[in-house]
């Protein structure tokens, strides 16, 4: 399979994943992840090991954003080879607070993909937010 076709397959998976995140469909969200995923998210635990652990995290995230959610992917880059690929992108995401106000921030994401008998699956995911090293404050108002 050539690299263009591999990258297109991953792009298609990410488009479905993005729709699932917007719909708060945890089963569909986590369908792209490998059973042995290791994830570093910007919130919660230091790391998540295994699909059940990460699925529980996604469920908590969806419950936390009880109102309308907002999730966009920007500057997607895909590098694909025969069995391994990686993606990186910026996410502009947020949700409606209890006052009905939409709160948003920018985050960074990197995913490592592996191609196996189940097709392309994410084996590692890392989300982060920039912060001020002197104050420790999260810099949620930065823009690309």
C-alpha cells in the first residue's frame, strides 16, 4: 500500500473520530484505539494504560461537558509508512458551562498509529496545553 493511500485511510478514520467526539459517542471515539494504548492527556491522570482506562477517561470528559461541546481539528499532518504512522494537529475545543457560555481553548495532539489485522489503530496519544514556566498558569488563550 502506498503512503498516500495510508494517509487517506488515517484521515478518514480521524474524520469519523471527529464526528464521534462532537456527538459525545464514547464507543465510536474509542474505536480507533488499540487495546494496549498508552495515552498522555492534558487532564486527569499522568498516563492512561489500556483501552478500558482510556475509555473511562473519555466518558468522564464527555460527562464533564454536559452542554454543547465544541471540537475542531486544525493543521493536521499525517506521516505514514507501511506499518507505522504518526499524526499531529491542534485542537480547538471546549464546551458550554453552567451559565450557557461556551469556553474554548487550544490544545496540541500527537498520535502514533500501527497497522495490524484490525487496520490502523492509535497505539499512543498525547494531548498537551502550553503553560507559563514561571507561574505554572495554563495558557489557554493562545491561538495558532
